[in-house]
């Protein structure tokens, strides 16, 4: 008697064959991609060599790209699309002056354009991968000579005072004829030097520095209202070097949890102008129905929340705010941070508010003196630590509120309250810090104090 396959056995066979076919197909695709990429690299090297030969045969004074740092700018495209062997490539040409240490470096050598360095980078548009990169130094037949042009040297650092390599630098001046429009990048020292710039002593050279995933720093035009702009557009003088340092760093993310849904303005502390005061960052947002909002790609700065929609007032945040040099209360967003801030709101202006305090913890059995800085703290205000613990009533666990009331209280009306807390026998862990005005309005800093061993 011949036996046939059952339906289940047939399904299993089809499944196994499918897995085998998928593995073969995946391997085939991988091999095909590797072969295709290898062919693309060969073509890319050929394109780079061809482009480099074109540059080598050009007059020295013509070796300049359309938007590069060499003036006068030339006709060589900074980026162009080339199709060869059925494949499409992006060809990036970068030509810069080189200050050779043989005759001294800037600022000792005030003519720091000894020769030019040309670099060709070929990238596959299909795989978004750099396939070839060639570079060469090209010298002029004549030696460098003094001129009636000037130099701008730009250095870019991060918050840790380390050089930012590969930052994009732009230099523009639309008042000159022809206009200046230079785009270049910083080197391994975080700096770039752009020589042979036409002189201009009217603060018309506008400079910017940025990088993918980083913040942007720049100079600003001087105006009749702001003649003393601290980071003003710069001048260029003949046979002189104008130096500018920018600070940029990685972008950060900020998540805010408000105790109520609200519309608010988030304002940084960096200023562009002083008359009137114009902040670099000041944006208005509305939270979702739960009072939550996440803001991405913010630059490092001290931020504060202002102009919350009526009838809400900010009474405390976690982490706590701190004071900046102007006496304003901010929280700091560090480079590359993912900061979450809890914002507690009150619906009346009579609530006290908490800005900061010390200490943040105390040992069990000791007496600690806590000084709280805030706002709208009235005479005869009280302060206490509060904690909810679980305790048994019979065989059932129930929550129980325990408190440590502050003693020897001293109040500086509106802005400070100081009190002693006896931590003898206190439960270990986090406690809420609560300040209450005589009219029973309170503010709670949740888990604001820690009792330790």
C-alpha cells in the first residue's frame, strides 16, 4: 500500500523549501551587492583620477571652486553628479590654501597661502558610501607676494573646549562687488583660514559655524539700535588677520511633563541683541492633553519657562532650577542630553514657589538645617517633610502619611525659608518637601529630600 503526504507534511516541506530558497536568495543578493559595489569603486577611482588630471592641467589661479574658500572664486563645481557605467556618483571637489610651516605659520606668516591642496571625493548615490578619495598639493610657479587683501581665521570648539573637526563654515559679504560667498570646513585643529578677502571695515562679513547634529553659532549685523553687538559681523583689513572663535556642540532633547495641560514659552539665555533684548531661542508651545511635550534638537543652553497660559503659574520643577548671572531661574540642557523635567503648576499666584535648596539629603538620627530659596514665601509660612509608607492594619496593608515638621523657622519674606529637621528615627528613602503659606496655599517638591544611612 502506497502512502501519500498528509496536508501537514506538505506544508512543512513547503516551509522548509521556502527557508532554503530565502537563504539562497539572501546570499545571492549579498554577493550581487558586493560585486556591484566593487565595480562601483573601480569606476569611482577612475572618475576621481580623471577629475584630478583636469585640475592638474588648469592654471594655478583658476584652481578655485564656486563656493570654496579661495578668492576670487572659480568655475569648478563644489559638487556635481556624474553618471558612468550605468551608475550615478556625487563628485565633491575641495580646494584650500595650505600654510606650510617651512616659512612660519599664521600669525607669524601673514601670507599663509603657500600652495593649494585639492581633494576629490566620489560618493555612490545608490549606496550613500564614499568610494574614492584623492588629494594632491599644487604649487604656483611664482612665490607668494604681499597683497591688498586680508585673512579671516575661524576656529570652532565645543563646550569642553575641544576642536570641532569638519564643522561647516560660511563667510558672506553681499555689499562687495563681486559678492563673497565662501563655504568650507574646519581641519583637524578645528580651524580654517580663508585668505585674499577684499578689505571691508563696515562689519559686513557675516560668519556662521555648524555641523550635522550640532548647534549653530554665528555673527550678527550691527544696527543703529545695537551698535555694540557683542558678536558682530566682522571687518577685514589689508594684510591683517581677523580671528573669530565659535562654540557649537551636539544637539539635545527635552521632555517636559506639566501637572496640567498648558501653553507656554520656552526661552534660552543666549542673546542676539540687547536693545531690545532678543533671545536666540524663544518659542511658544502647547502640551498635549496630559501636559506632556518633547522638544528635539535643542542647543545647549540655560532654559526657562515663561508666559504659561492662564490661570497657571510655575511653582517648582524637578530637577530644580538654578540661578544664572542675571538672577533668573533656569534649568541647564547639556550637549547631547535627553533631559526630562517635571513642571508643577498652581492655579493661583498666592502659592509659594521653590527654586532651589540645600542640603538635598541628611543622615538618619541627625538634625539638618534646610535653606529653601523661592518666591512668594509669606511670613509665618510652615515647612515640613512628608512621606507615605505602607503599614499593616491586621493583615491588610494600608498607606500611612508620616511627617517631620520644620522647627526654628526663619522667613525672609517672598524669597527664603530656613528650618531645622530632626531625623531621629526617620524612615530611609525619599521624602516630599512641602512649604505652606498661612492662607493654606502650598507647594510640593516631590521626592525632594533623601534620608540616608
